[in-house]
């Protein structure tokens, strides 16, 4: 972290952290959350990885429920009693990794548009007046995503019974990662546990030793600018088919527009257009475009082509569109290029007057006949033998 850390950096400091337990003190309007974190003393001394977050002046606590799968309508959500979080005292959740958000615009929208919201403390008016919002996803809901949002006036990290300054925590987090790198780059690295604990290492070879070459890999943008990297085939050109060429559909144009932008922008390397169609509400639009540009070398080698809408719905400010088409894979490792029948499930949200992609899943159509539109595909024959798992 180049700048001094702030509360907005807590999600990074809590990367891979386990939420062990919590304690709600209604008489003090205070919620404590205990995490096991990636921490190591910069001088190599042993360090208790536990960090307590004290949320003070709690005005509201909400639990939201949403379908994990984008094709499920919010109105169809049914939450079984054993999945519902009815109270936080006694603490109802088992220890688990929990993604944390702090004052996140994306989390605020999730709270506003959730299929179901249960207020354990306060309500929407109290939530809106609070200074901070911490959200975490405890998991364990199966096909239902559960998120706890706490609206409060203060968020205080503690460790070892004393306040933990964010700058010190950031140094400890950096030291943990440096220890991990030192461990895996050494000739006698043994295992992850010893790296975390700073323990003795022996000469035993680890079966899962990582390839550390990627640590010195140049930035993707530099690779593109240099026009190099033939190893990843950046000079390869996919089939000259239209990226977005749909069969007639009754899906509304306003829902199709961001999806068209999503397909076409990748082929055109137009990252600003792609960012507008598929933004991250926690990241400025220009930064989002840079993220997408930098990820291009990792995604290069697969191109998507939309050909038909097979399902769609719209409920309020939420919508869903399922698109069928072709996923083209460039030649690799001596294998010829392949074209496979694929689908994409887009969840969309209306923001202002504009619909944008909130998230998507993709997969291969499996065990089906080729659709009629396949005769228009002029590249290699379309395969339908892919797995049916979505990503």
C-alpha cells in the first residue's frame, strides 16, 4: 500500500482471513468480530494472527438473501428456516472465510436490491444515517447468498487487547507475504505452515512447490505495448465472425445493449466500452477500464460470439438474459483451433436510466443438438461435447 492505509483498506488486510466468531452487545450497541488474519511480525518474531474488529455505535444490522444463480428470479427465492440468521446472540455462524466490504457502493446496492432483507437491529432509516457500513458474506447458504451488513459509527481494529494501528497492521500483512515469497523462492522450502509461522525449514522437497517465475512477470500492458509475447499468442486473430449477431428475440433492446457492448468490446479491445457495460461500483470507471486491459493477456486465446437469446426476465431494477453462442479457442500445444457451443447467463441491474451487467456465468451446452443458427457459422465445425458446469 503506497499511501497510508485507511478503513477502506480493511478488505485487503482481511484477505483470506477466517471469521472465527462474533459477539453482539446490545446494551452497548457494539459488535465485535474476531478474524484469523495473514499477519507476521516484520522482525520475524512470533505473532498471534487474531484481530478483533470492534464496531461501535451500531445503528442497524441487516441480513440479505439472494439467489446464487442469476437465472433465479428474486420473487422466487425461498429461504428455509435453518438458513435464516434470526439473531447474532448467541453467535450463529461457524468459523469460515468471509469476504468483507467497508463503505462499499456495490454492497450498498446489494442491500437496496436484495430479494429478501431481514433487519435484526434498526431499519433502513437508521442504516442510512450511520457513518460506516461493514458487510460480510458468511457463506454456508448453498444456493442462497447471505450477507450481513452492519451500519455503525466506528470501526476499531484491536490485537492482543490493545488498539491495532492500521499502519502497523499493513506492515504485518506485507511481512506475511514477504515471508511467503522468501519461503517459496528458497531451495529448501518445506510447506506453507512453516512459512506462516517463520519456523525452521529443512531440505525436504515440497510436492506442491510453486513456480515463482510469475513474480517477475512484466505488466500485461507493457507486453501489449511491446507487441511481444508470442508464447501466449497475442498476434493470433480469431474468426472474422460478428461478435454479436442474434436471432430474432423479444428481449428488450435496453437489456441487450450492455450485453452487445460486452461481446463486441473484447474483440475491439475497447476497454472503456467494456467497463461501461460491466462496471465495478467500488472502482472508478477509468480504473475499471485499466483492470480489464491488464487482464487481457490472461484471457487472450478465447473469444465469445453471441447468436441467440434463450431466456430472459425482468423484475424491477433486476433482469436476466441467457445468451447462446460460440466460444472460440485458438490453437494451443499442437491442437487445432476449436469452436464450442456455449452459453452466458447475465444478471443485469438498472442504474439510473441505464442497464448494466452486474455479473455473469458461462458454460458449455452439453448433450444438445446444434441450433438452427449454427449453419451461419463459417469457421470450424461447432462442438457440443463440452462439460455443462458454469464458471
